C-alpha cells in the first residue's frame, strides 16, 4: 500500500519530513516533485498516471496558493476516480479552499502520526486496497470514504 506524496519545490522540506516519518513507520512511499525543471507537462502527466496507479494513498503537499494550482485539482480528480485515499498536508492556519474541504488536511507533525494510525488501521481491519483495483468496486469507494472521514475526525479531535 504505497503512499504517493506530491509537492512543488517550495514545499520540498515539508514533503521530505512527511516522507521520512512514513518510512520510519515502514510505509512505502513515492515522492514526486510537480514542477521539475526539464520535464514537460506531458512527461509529468504520464509519470503521474503510472505512480497514481501504483499507489493506494495520495498526500498532496499544498502550496499557499492551492486554489490556483491546477495540478492539485487534476490530481484530486485522478485520485478520487481511482478510489485512492486522499489527504493533504499544508502548514499554517489558513483555511483550505472550499473545494478541498471534503478531504482531511494535516497541518502539523502530530497530524502525520494520525495519518500513520489511520493507515495502519486500514491494514489491521482489512480495509486496505488491493492493487490493481477492479472497476466499479463499491466496497473500495466506501473504504476510501471511511478513511477520509476517520482521518478528518482524528485530526479534528487531536487523537
């Protein structure tokens, strides 16, 4: 159940902190920079499609101007259509754009611990995805919705 972590160059440190924390818990990760120099949008699109299909979870490390970031919207749509577990990491108290409010948003390192707990709960209770998923599996969409609601509640409560 690998976790795909996407970020822009400005959020590199946050992405690496998140990545290291997940690796310490034995969670496989893929880290992808969205604004890599020397890559065309087509290169990034093709690469991202492959990496999204290989992952079960997507964590988008959001920039301050997330509402204007077209990559966030595109990746969110791709992850939602594929029933991936979606969450965001964004430092600071600024609210997320309304269109991103359905999914959990981690804002501090303690929230990463809650993500790790939710990830391990999926494995323990066998709600984990199997790759590659079949099309039209309603149970997996329900499990993804449960993951989102559970992680949001844990973040809101702080435990």
